[in-house]
């Protein structure tokens, strides 16, 4: 079970510790990387929260064995412990500067969902499966540039080639957000 807890660290002031958070998405920019992480805000909470960690050249990142790595080595699905600033933006999801990240496991477990395409959001890179117009029956999959999408013959296609009603098999992370519809990261998509 992952959770965040308030801690005090004399070098960085008051921080929040994310323990057992799962990296859901990573966006790179010229001066920082934005690492969207799913965690629970309290030890006993069943509600998952999303925090975007701002990772820059000052963020210390290493594996659990102590080996130093860079933000480019972080991957979707990794489980991490992190110390972030308690000063967060008021955006949804909130953003906070990351001081230290420890990669605990990589990658997370996978699951498979078979279903029909309910919709495609090309602007945000989302694929929805389930019943169109009924979010409570749907799953929203985050599709990144690294997510292979294949047609019936196994040839690569683009997200825009998937249409409402198409049958798909989605290999995805075995965790989902507690939102409606629930959201998770797609590792591979195959049309059949």
C-alpha cells in the first residue's frame, strides 16, 4: 500500500514523503521533468491521489541499491519513495518540487482489459473503453508515445486509427485511480 506522510528534514525544511507511489506519466521539458505519481495521502486511506513531482538537476535520484540515475531513467509503472516540497501548486493535480527519489521496483505489475472503444481523445492521448456516454462503465487509458498500438495483423497504427466500437485488448498497469472513469497507463494496445 502506498501513502504520503508529512516529515521534517533539516536540510530541506518541511517536506512530504511519498512512500510506494507509482509513476503514471512523465513529461519532459527543457529545464525540468514532470513526473505524475499516484499515491495514497494517508496510511489507511483507500483513496488514491495524484501528485506531479517537478524533477530538475537538483533532484537526487537513485535505485534502492544506491546507484545514482537520472530523470531520463525513470519509467512509467515504477514504484518510488520520494521527498517533495510541502509547497504545492493549487492546480489539479498539484505540483511540487522533488528533492529526492528512490526507485523501489520497476516496472509495476500488468493487467489486461478486453473491450470496445468508447472514445478517443487525441489532444490528451486518452483511449476510453466501455459504454459511450456512461463514464461509470468506462476505463480511461493514458496512451504515450511509447505505447505500441497494433492492428489485427500486428502492424503499427496510430491512436487516431482507433474508432468507437472497435474491439481492443489493452495491456496496462495493474493500478487505477479512484476517479470516474478510473484511469491507468496503457503499455500496449491491440485491435482485434
